[in-house]
């Protein structure tokens, strides 16, 4: 989805390589509390927010210059060198999934083997590029602030990297690892952990918590910071499935990345939810000369695009998270941006559908997630559940940039009882 690391920043990387990169990656540890007195923190990343390694033994490649075999694992996501023109086609082929409509599960394409490195370590979710280039910063601002307050990696600061291409119905191994991580954190600190989830990570965490008993939640999780949560989906996922999403960059061909983006069940999982709490059942997200398509017309849209996997993936994931019935069972702190132009509706004229980029109508949101979806976090604040609930919105808090927003970092520090 377009919440992934913004491709405009790749341009800044190229510039930085020529003019020099400031030394901005180090931090100075200032102990304000002893480690034993600190509340553990677990970071749950969103779509594209985890590093991914790959090893190749492919029977075929899209171009002669694409590698078909590697002796060792290499950085597949995010690797800035692999996003250059032409080479991007190789990366798209390596990242795409193969969907099985019978089992409703996915696998890498033949000859591609992927791993998400160092589960539990926060570093793979701090910077998306393993080189730690500053423009690939993700959770780094928050992690650095916590370490400056005395936090230590893998003692009371943890990360839960995962294969963001998949939806929660394929995350049994991740959930087992998360369970072990929370219990290990408690053993180390004798305190439940605060969870900070971003974007898709919120949907993953809410579904994970639905698999746990209330007694387990009470013991191991002290609270949950829901940052930029797309609890009702995001409109721009319709464009992604139809004609691809360039992430706002003119030098990227939407059609060239569509074969990869369409294969991710997480993309189907984040299509807008047509419920009384979110989108009207008849709201037209896609407009064409032949007909319009709402969130209840996905079967017809998939058929007209000749992409039946879209229907199967959507049906397998659309009911995995229901905000009205699935409270995480812990205190919630909702945070998101607003008052930014956010894609809402996509118009294809003439013969543009489905292989050309549409005209875009914008609404309000955080630039990626629409306001109606972000406001879903407040649906938990009804008095139905006996848990504390706080709600904070930040005007101009863009979906990705909010991670480096000082107000957000200080808000989390405040929850933890740290000096601001």
C-alpha cells in the first residue's frame, strides 16, 4: 500500500550520496531511570515497515540482467540499489507472491526464499534499509528517544518485524513469536509491555489480541498506542489493484509495480470496509464509463479486471478485524494526523480502465488513510469496555512523517512516565 516508505525520498538518497550524509544516526544515552523501572516497549510496524532478506535459485528471470541465483541472503526490502529503473523489474519479480485460491494462502514465487531478520530486535524496524541510511528511517526517532531515556535493545525495547505482504490469516508463526516475545519481556522486566503499532501493524496487533485470553492480556500488555490506524481500510487500495500505485512518483510506472502489489493479501485486507461505521455501501470508489464500483462491488471489479485472485483474497480477509466487536482488551491511545489531502475516488475515462492511471479526487485524512477510517479508533471509546481510552489528532501529521513528529514521540514518553 502507499503507506510504505515514500519513494520521493529515494531521490534524496541519490543527492545525499553526492553531497554527503550528515552524521545523524548516532545517539547519546542519558539514563533517567534504571532499566528495571522502565515499562517495556514493543514496536509493531506497518506495511513495508520491516526489513526482508532474500536468497535466489530461480528457474527464470524477467530480464537477462536480473540475478537468478545468489549464494547468500541479501537485502530485498528495503534495498535502495534495487529500486533503480529497469532493476526495479527484478525486485518486483522477487517480491511478488503466488496465491492459492484453494488454501487461501500465498507463497514466494518459485526459487525465491525470504526471511524477516532478527525478530524481537528493534533495529530492523528502525531503518528500512539495513545500511541505516537516514532517509529510510522508520521507528528510529522513537527508538532513539527511548534509548536516550535508558532503554536497551532486546531488554526493554523490542521490534516485531514480519512479512507485511501477508494478511493476519497467514500469521500463525508471527503470533507464536509475538506471544513468546511478550512473555520473555515480562520475564526480563516483571512488567507488562506498552505496544506502539503503526498503520497495518494496528490491524495485525488487534487480530493477534483477539486470539488471547483477557488474563493473558492483563499480565503481558499494559497498553496500546494506535498510530495512524487504518481500521476501516483505505480508498487508495482500489487504485493499487486496478492500475497500480506509483506512491506519488512520476518516474515510477504504476503498471510495472502492479504485478507485485496485486499479489499481496495485505492489500486486499486493507480495501475499504463497507459497514455502517465506515463507508456507505454504495459509495463509488472507482468510476468508469461502463459502471462504477463500491466496496460491495469487489467481485464485479475483479471479474472486469480479469483478476479473480482479488475476490478470493478479499473474501478470505475482509472479516478478520471488526472494531465494534474486537476490543484489544487493554488501555488504548489513539494518535493520527488529519487535514491532509488524501486519495478518495478514482475516475477512468475513455479506455483508461484498467491499465492507465486514473484522475484522482481527494478527501481528508493523513495523506494515505482517509479520515473516516482513522476515526475508527474512537469507536472503542463507547463505554462498552472497561478500559482507559485517549484520543489525539495532529493537524498535518502525515502518515509516515508522524513517526518523526516530536509531539508523537513526547506523547509516548509521557505515557511511559519519562521526562520530556
